[in-house]
C-alpha cells in the first residue's frame, strides 16, 4: 500500500528543515507517511498545484505562494481568512482548505518562553512576517511602535493602515529606526520583535539594534532561526531581557499544521526536544 504523502511547496526551496521537523512529528503521532519538497515556480503553480492536490493529503506553503494558492482553495479558516495568507493546506472531503499557522507558532514560542504579548511593543520591519506580528500584537491590545529604515517608511505607514482596519482603535506608531533608542529611553518596551533578516546566516555577527535599545527592553523575540542564538538575542540576554528565537516558532507552526491535517496533539516535552534537535540539525547542515 502506498504511503500517504505530504509536501512543502515554494520557490526556490534550497535546504529546508521542514522534512526533519515533520518526520519527527509524524513519527511521534504514529503516522507512516512521506514528506517531500516540491519546488514550484509561480509559472508552474496553475497546472502543478491542482495535480498535486490529487496526490497528497496535506501541504505546507512558503514564499512566494502564500497568497497565490488562495484561488485554488475551497475555503480559508482561522488566521488564513483574517490575513489572506496561507502556509498550510489540508485536503478534505470538502476540498482543499487553507490555514495559517505562522501566528500560532509565534504565540506558542512566546508562551513557551514565558514572554507575554502586550504592553508597549517595538516591531522591527514591516514585511509579511512583520504584518503577522503586528496584527497579533494589536489583537492582544499592545501599543505598537514599528521602527523601519527611512526607505521603508511608506510601507510602515501602509502596515499601520492595515492593522487599524483589522483592529479599529489599535495603537500603532511608525518611526524611523534611527529614532528607536530615544523612544526606548523615553518609555521602554515590554517586548521587541525582530521581523527583519538582520543577523541571519551567513551575516551572523550583526544586530538590528544595540544596547541603547536593549537596556530598556524587557523581552526580545527574533524571528531569525539560523543561527539559533543570534547576536541580537545574545546582546538582549546580556542586558537581562527574556529571549526567544525563531526555531521555536518554526517548530510550533509545524505542530499546528499537523493539528490542521489530522487532529494531532503532542506532549510539550516532545516538542521542546524537537526544537533542540532541529537546532542541532541546522548547525550540522550549515557547519
């Protein structure tokens, strides 16, 4: 009997930790399945995606297809409907259903680190993942200060419009990144979130902010997961802040995907071991 099949679609995919993470989760839940990588260009999506629906039970979706897959789905649920962005597809009797587990992974990573989402939050960056973080912070009632480079100020303003449309009355302020130290010294931050690639492999020695901000920050979340401990997280810990990195978010969003696919649930201890092991696998892969 042929194994049930799951896959990740995106372009370009390159090296991915998804097979390692999902293989462990399938094993923990007693599922004997296969998980493959399907590198689909935007030009291939129209013909390849419907064909793939006939061969798999579920998909993960990454850049550049998180919005492009929506016309091919029968329904969006939860955060996917809210954000119009899909990273998980379950093939059901009603057709392919889209979910977004990025937000759940983010919230679980904070919860696991004992970091509350609320109060005054500094958000670095205003791209796709930054939008998710901003919306979740607004839904939690946080006061958001979005700090971006000068050239990104219009995009930061557009993010503010999006957040206030989603959460009427949301407190959202957009400032140049150069003004963040003064803002931190003036009021401090309960949480700083890095939604930029600064500090990502191979440029691992740089941080998007320095001690002038971190001395006035209670907790830091860095969406970067390679390396597992970024320069930002090291500096934040040295300043006494609680920290959480991108690897827990990556694993927890995968956990939520399995719940969408077949109702799986896992022990927290097993997931924490997987987070550690995934970090070690990443270190082996990238030297």
